[in-house]
């Protein structure tokens, strides 16, 4: 029997019913991710990146193919696949601490109340948000909300961490600060991560592998590039490495030459 | 030279921005520009009492002016001979009603005990009406929120019940009165039913809209956390639709107050609606005017109370 990867998408297609018949968003995707790998998914808008991530999250079901996580078939959403949403999706009626606590309570595995509370605060500290535990989402900035969103996800100790353009709505400086947070967490926890991004530098800086998707409909994986940069990484020291420039140039050529934005090409 | 046209012109003899030595020269600002920069310091009150008074005045004075204007207009429009009494005549004729609203009411602690029979103060009538509204409205709130949740979460329940609700909600309260009397045979429960049936529609509608409009991202969070239906309801649905729910509850309380006055006018006995009808039959128009003011104030207070409770719950939910 052949070895199956930790997270394995095998022949996954996703189709949506529309007025004009079936719309094929993803066409027979095969993707294998090993445990502890940080994979960035990059492609133009509308290429089905989110569809792919949602399929792994279990939020939409593949019409064909199977997704395996550690040998289990994924057929529904669950807390073992935590999602960091682009719009943070914190519940506004709960405080920062309560938002994380809600997630922790669903993944407690018999922890006592006091242990759960400590775990919540520990994770908030990891993203430097311990000071705002009692605040409501409306009282903190966008970058802070996303930090809490990340804390909520990692506090669930997921088998896979899914990030749907986590920094897309943030300004460049805040984004850099959060990228540093993610790198630090990755060095510490070594999660298996699947992250959607539009940002070439973000993809190269954060990930071990960059998976590039062709333009939809019926998107496929166009290129799979491994990023050979030493960890732990530091944005100032890696930026001058030849491998950084190489990875960057590969991705830019893919996005702007081989698969130009369909809106621009038209 | 073409590149230095300014220097060659005699009428541009004003100081050149570049000195002959090549160093930059900072030109002085005109005096007017400098003067503009120094505002005289605004006299700011530092006395906390003075600040509080200023705030109070800016909040209250517009309403006070409006009231004064209204009273003046009323006085001018209703002369001494007009059918509608002016303010001074209302004051003179209804002096007793205005000054003794709690006639016939005894308080045992906080619980009022209203004397039987007709001759009680206007406050006592208001209390009677409020008691009915409290019962009918509480019932409407409980049933309305429950039905709204059902209709909001289940699309078949929505398709089955929504047309019924849309038809029934247009029926005016008074049209229910004969039916209500036929069902209950007595004045008190049929008045309460009338409140209930009037107040319930906006509560159902708004709660249902609130549930239907729970943002996709909250649903996704619930799915990823694998909340069970009970947790989903308590942690997501209820708090997410509190604002809509209380919009419905606020409209509902206003409508129930409208309905009680109408119901009591027809049925008689006690209550502020009866008081108005009674004063009209006795040609005491000034009493009616006093009652009008009371109804308005109480309705306003009810609306504010429900709004306040809604804000309180939305904050702590």
C-alpha cells in the first residue's frame, strides 16, 4: 500500500449548481501535505483557493474525490481543522477572552475550568493580546482582532490550521507584524498549515511550499514550488538570499506570465 | 536669459528667495498670517457644576422651547369661547384630575391597591391599563419570540406560517374585539387577548428577520467549532438577533399601548381608555386632554424602558 500524506486531497473536484448548470470550481485536485508543513496557496481572485480551503475545513463538500487527514476521511467541519477567517469572525457579543474560551471549551478534552482559563490566557499571550482579554472585538484594532482570531485557532490545537487570507484586510505594516507572529508560532508549535494569500512576499516568507493555482473555472494546481530558506526566518536576513529571489520570481512569472489575471487578459 | 525671466524684470524687485551667496533665505510671513495663528484662548468653564449645567441646558432647552411654543400656540388658537379648551381652562377645569392622580389608591409597600368603583384618580386608571398591558405584552413577547425563532430557523415553518402572519397582522385591534369577547365572555381576559394579538406580530416578524440575517461568518464559526444545536442557539442565534428582537419588542409595546386604550374605550369599567370615554360622555374635554398627555408620557416611558433593556442585554449578552 502506498504511503498517504498527513493531509491528502485525492482527485478532489468541487462543483456548484447554478442556473446554467454545474459550475466546476476545482477540477481533480491532488495535493499532499506532510505533518508540520506550512503551505501557501496562491492564485488570482476567483480561482477557487477559498473553495479548496473550505473543502478541507468541511464547510463545503467535494463532489468528487476524497480528503484524508491523518487517515480519516473529512466529510464535515470540525474543531480539528481550525480556520482563521479573513474577516476574523470574532463574535461581537463576547469579549476577546470569551471568544477564545468558546473554542477551547469545544476542544477541552477533560481539562478543568481553571486549566481551560489558563490555556486561553496562554494562547492570548502567544499573540501578545493578554492585555486585551476583557475587551470586546469592537474596542480593538483590525490587526488585534486578527491576532485574537489566530489565538482562537491555535488554542484549539488543531491537526491542521487553515488560514483564509488572514492578513488581506490589514495595512502593510500591521501585516508584517502579524507575519512575524505567525512565524514565531510556527517555530514554536510546528503546525500543519494551509494558508491562502494574494501576497507573493508573504507566501515566500512564511511557507515551506507554495502551491500555485491556475485560473478558474475548473482550477487545477499549476505549479508546486518548495521554498528552500532556512528556519527560523527573519524578514531582513532572508530577503537578500538567492533562494528568496528565485522563489519570488517563479511565483511572479507564474501569476503574471503563464496565468495572467483573467480580468486583465480580457 | 530665458531661464531667469524674473530676475531681469525691474518690477519683481521684491526679495528673491535665493540670496546672492546661494543660501536659502526664509521670507518673513505677512503680519496678517501670523496674527491668524494666535487664536485668543476660548474661555473654557472648569467648574464641574458649570459644565454640568451647560450640558443639561443644551440637552433640555430645545425641548423646553418647543413646549413653550406649543403652549403659546394652543393658547392663541383656543380663545375663551372656543369648543376646545385652552391651557388655562384645562388647568382650571381639570385641576382635581391633574393634582390628585392617585385618588383611591393605597400603597401596601410598593403594591398599589386600587379602590373599586368609578371614582378614582387618573393614575389609578393608568395603573389598571398598565396591568393589562403587562400581562398581554409579556404573553406576546414569550410567544412572539418563540414563533419568530421557529419561523426564522425553519424554512418550511416560514412558508407555512408567514402568509398567515402577514394577513393577520393587518387586522386592526378593534376588529378582534368581538371575537375576543366571544371567546372569553369577560372583559378582563378579552382585553388581555387584544393586547396579545396586537403586539405579537412585530415581535414575530422582527425576531424572524433577526434569525434569518445571522451573518454567514458566525454560522461558519459555529460549524468549525462543531457547536451542537442547543449551543448554537444559545451562543450564536440568541445574541446575534437581540437587536432585531428588541426592535420588534419596542414596536410591540407601543402597539399594545395603542390597543389597550381602544379596547377600554369600547368596554368600559376601568382603565385610561374608559377614563377618556367617560370624560367625553360627560363633556369634560379638559379631562380628555389631561388623559392624552398621560397616555403619551406613559407610552414614551414604556418605549424607553424596552429600549433600555434591549441595550442592556445587547451589551452583556
